[in-house]
C-alpha cells in the first residue's frame, strides 16, 4: 500500500497469553507481518489493535482466521473506526472483544 | 731520475777528457793532438743531455782555440783545420746527445704505454690492483701525482690517488678527501694541458679558501687531465700533476694514449661489471616478464621491448618489433578509447610522460587490422628522468586485460540486457532495445528474428551506422537466411569468421546479393538461438562489418547468453500478454455486459480496477430481475488474482442464480454463505444487496459485512441498512433488511471499500469525503460521476484496490 505509513508489530508475553500489537495500517501489504507474529504465538493470543489506524478486508480475514485457528483468541479493537469495521462484518459478535490487553 | 746523475758524471768525464788531452797536447811538443779534444763532447753526449754536452763542447772549442798558444800554430792553416774539426765534432756531439735523449724519452714513454697495456691485458686483476699498478707505472716516471676518477652510476668516484715525494701521504690524503666534482664538470672529458700552473689557475680550480691553500701546498707546476676511455666512451678522468717539470703538448698527446690504456685496464678489471650485470639481470627480468614492457626515448622511438611486448603487438621477435617505426606499429591496429572514440598515438601514456605529464593508466581497445582480433590493453607509463631533470625515457607496461575486460563487458552487457528485457513486457519494443544494446559493443549490426508464419522475420534491427539500417533491413527482408532457419531448427549457434571475397563467391550465386553483402561489409557473423525452455523461439544475428572485428569464443558465449535471456523475456512477455488477455476476459465475465433497463429506475455503475491489468480483482456488481422485483448488488472478495477471480465468479453467479430462481434476497445470501463456508479454506466475501420492489417505490437493503449503501435524498447522502455478518465466515449467519421507501429523485449508491480506502495526500478517502462528494447530486449517473471525479482528484499514486460503484435512482 502506498503510502505505507510506518508499520510495526510488537509481541509480548503476559503470563500464558501472548499480546500481538501491530501499529499503523493493516492491509494487504502489512497483514502477513501480523499473521507471522500470531502464528508462532501459541494458544492464548490477544490481538491488540489500539495502535491500528486502519484495517481492511485482508485484516478482517486475518482476525477471522485467527478466531478459528487460535483456541483462546481475543481482540482489543482500539479506535472507533476499527471497531466499526468489526461491527460492519459481524466480527464484533463472534470474536471476543476486550477493552484492554491483560495487565496492560 | 737516474739520467741526471749519469748526465752530470758524463759532463765531468767530458771536461776531464778536455783537461787531460789539453795537458798532453801542451806537454807533447812533437805531436799536435789538439783535434782529439773533440772526443770530450762525444763522451758526454753518450750519457748527458744536449745542454750538458753543449757545455762540454764549448769547453772543447775553447780548449782548441787556446791550443794555438802552446802548439804555437796560431793563424796557420793547420790550426784552423784542427779547430774546424773540433767545432764540427762538438756540434755533432751536441746533436747526438739531443737525439739520444729524445730516443730515451720515447723509449721511456713506450715503456709506460707497454706497462699500461700489460695492466689492461691482465683480465683477472681487480680494480684496486689496477689503480695501484697504474700509479706505480706513472709516478714518478711521468707525474708526481696521479689521480684517477671514474663515472659510475651517474656519479664521479675518486678511485685512486698516487703521489710521490716526502709529502706523499699528506698529498694523497688531501686529494682523496677532495671532491672529484660532478658528472657535469667532469664530462665532456676534454683533454686539458696546463703547461705552467700559476696562482690564477689555482684560484679558478679552488673550491674555497682552504682548498686554495691545499692546492698551493701541492707545489703543482704543470698538469694534464685526459679522459679515461674504454670501448668508445669516456669512463673517467686521469689527472697528472708535475711539480718539477712542465708538460708539453706531446705529453698531452701521450697522456691521451695512456688514458685509453688505463681506461681499458679499469674496464677489464670489472669496474662496470657489477653495474652491467645488474643491468643484464634487469634486462633478463624484463625479457622474461609476462607483461609487455617497452621503453621509448625522448623522440618516442622504441629503444627496448621485451618478447611479451613483441607478441602483444603481433611481432615475431623483440628485434623485429624494435625495428618498426611507432606509426607503423600504430597503423597495424584500429585503436579506441574505452568509450569507443578513436585513439591517437599522442593519447598514449608514454607520449604524455615524454611531455612531462603524469597520465593515469589508459585502457585501449585495439583491433588488429589484419586478423580482426580484438584486444584490450591497459597501458601504464612512467618516466625515467634524465640527469638534467626532464624525462628522458618512458617505460610502458602493457597489460593484456582482454579476458578480464571481455568478461566484465559481457557481464555488464548481459546485466543491462536483462534490465532492459525486464523493463517492459512489450516484447517487440524490448527486443529492439536489446538489438541496440548489442551495437556497437558486441557487433556492428544486430537483428532479432522471430518466426512469423512459415519464415523468420526480423522484428528488431540495429546498426552502428544509422544510414545502413535500411540497407541491412532490406537485405534481410529480401534474402531469408537458411542459416538462421537452421539455427532455429537445431537450437544451436553458428559462428562464421573471415568472410572474404572468396567465401562470398563460393557461398552466393546471385551477383546482386553478393554486391549487397559487399556493400554491407560483412566480415563475421554469429547466429544464436533465442531459447525458452528446451526450444528455440527466435534467432539473434550479430554481424561484424566496419569494425573489422572477429568474433571469438567469448563473444559467442555472450551472444548465447543474450539469446537465453532474450528468449526467456520474450516468452514471459508472450505469457504476460496471454494472461492479460485472459484476465481482461475473466474480468468482463465478473461484471454484467450491460446494466438492465428497469422501468422507473436509472442505473449507473463505475468500475475502477486496481493497477495491474493482469490481476483480476475481487470486486463485483450485478443487477438483475427476480420474480419479486429487481436485485442490485455490490460485492467484494478478499484478495486478488486467479483465486479471487474464481471466488468472485462463484459469488456473483450464486447470488444471481439464487436470486433469479428464488426471488428471496435472504435465501440468496444464505446460499452463498453456505457455499463459501463449505470450502476448506476461509474465503470471506462481503455483499451489499438492494432488493427493489417491482413498482420501484421501496427497497430492502441488506449488508453482509459490507459498507452500508448511501441514500441520496434532496442532495444529502446518508447510509442505510443494518450491519450483518459477512459471507463465508459463519454458517449460522442471518441478515436483517432495512426497508427504505423510495421517492422520485432518490438515489441509492452501493460501493465497495475500494472507494473509502483510496489513499490520497490527506490519508484515506473515507466516509466523510464520500458523503460530501455526493452533496447536491441527483440521479444515478450524476452520483457515480461525482464519486469518480472526487476519487480521481483525491487519489495519489497507483490505485491499490478495485473500486466498484453501482447506483440507482428513481425517475
């Protein structure tokens, strides 16, 4: 995606849970980076989207995939725009949503 | 000098004879033996000098004159006769003494020369020994002090000082310590004679006040300086000083002869052997060096060349090479700078060095005019300064870097070719660029032919001489090449060098064609297949003409590699073209050919596919009639490419089929949801679906994970419809419809997130801008046009995602 604003993904462990926190825009260009972090994270994952400014259908598909593949998966939806997109596609009702990551 | 003692004794003896004979003559009355006095000067003359003899002779004559008294015969004829005999005898004795002394001097000189020659003949004598023996020979016989200076390695060296007399050691020490002067002072070695050394002479030669004191202390009366010569060159100076005698011009002449003998003796003693052996070793080293080395003199003439140099320039031997004038050597080659501009003799570093410049190494491409062979040479030159400071010789080291350079050029050429081939997928244009790239680096003329119908046709042609492009093209058009056909058929390259008159005559019957070949100046031809996978798909023809260049194995390899790369590129371009065609066809299949005519409604659509043409997008829209009204939809399948295209097709056709058959939007959505959910892979899809009542007075809006459609009423837009789950994610999904009562002039705009996700200078296009862009519009066409305008104005950079808009308005 042009312009690719700075994008980064951090991963931290809080007890048994791994918190994956991307920052920037999640789209076709960046979604794989997030996916890689989640894939190796284990069975308890929280996707912290508070620093995410934009998410497109590729990002939604990732969330959907994770909700299926990871037994204990939750999302911190973050900004209103992101939260709205989850509601738009019905993910808000299907994937556990947290206000904040554990201990964070 | 023993001669002096002998001379004095002889003089005394002569005088004694006079007195004795005069006494006898006076005492012996009966006999007049006066004439016998004449014996006295002869006695003296045997050993004494002419002067001493003359003195004795004078005494004898006086005694003869006086004899008239005691012999009492004054005035008689007898007296006079006897006196004449004495005078004549005396004169003769003086003359004899003179000749004898000269003979003796000559004899002494001869002995000196013989001595010098003997020294010279002793080939096993070392230099110090030679110096000692020369000193012994000359001092004190010919000089009181003898100094030998030689030139060695550009310096003047004081080789020996031999003195005589009581102050010998002091003089020798002083002269050894005294600087022998510089080469410029010593050479040219002009013979010099100072018959009488005076104060002014000393001053002129003195280096300072102390020196003049020293020179005075030598008591020098006369001196000679002559060159020491050997094998035709001056190797030093022989200085001879006399304190008691004066040298004469004949001494100078003799000294010159001596200088020759002593010089030879020193030379034979190996004075220069060491130097020369060093020189010989250097020469041997240069001779056996793999690098070509040449040495030029000030006028640019070659004075030295090793065998490697001779070979480099195509000569049998270094001698033959050296015997050839530089211009003639230069004329054997067509020489160029690296950039292809012709090289003049004056551009060579050796010439620059002789002009006092410091040239960097020069890379030269030389084509042998006789053989057409191309060589790359790195030429470096350094100056060997003369003793005066300016350049005297230029040493050139010539490295044949042909292999390195060719490899480098081939690499660079192939890299550039690859870049050019990759730069465009329009392959005919690409091939034209490849042909241009090959000229003039690889060939003077390059053409690329592809099979067209039943024969090969040139699709690209480049010639180093633009005026010959048409000629070359015409030739290729007119005379199809069986060789090229064969290369294509057999997928094997072909190289023909040395195309000459004879070869043309043997191969070509058609005189007109022969003439054309001549006018094109063909010299060598390479034909290489353009290969893709296992087969040849075309032929690249590389021709050498004007440059006279002969193709080598390395050239053929480069050309073949070019053929491989070009072949792959052409095949890729073909595939790309094919794929683009398929994509376009597929894309069209995802969208309705044309929107249906619906009474009371106006429909308009916009489809902006993302960047590349060959990637089928995931956006779709459709509008069709159902048993219960009209169904309009816009959908989006995540992803792009073949997979997305297949899904998109499935999504659109499932919705269309279910909708047309069942007339129930929910059933249609469920149908697609089930179909997608059954797939092994997660394949979500979002859809906005509007079901318009047959009377077009109301519409039911459903969103399956899709952005809400916008209702534009009285120039203001607002979203309508409830959020519902996307399709393919969950099997148990259900959707809620929002019923919208439609009024005349109302418009409903369905769009995909490609619209709101469009990136501009100020972030994403977003919902707000979309709503604003629809401000004041009325009618479907106007709404679509407004969005298109707004997106075009907003968008920055290439479009990242497909964009689809479908609008309806109530007329």
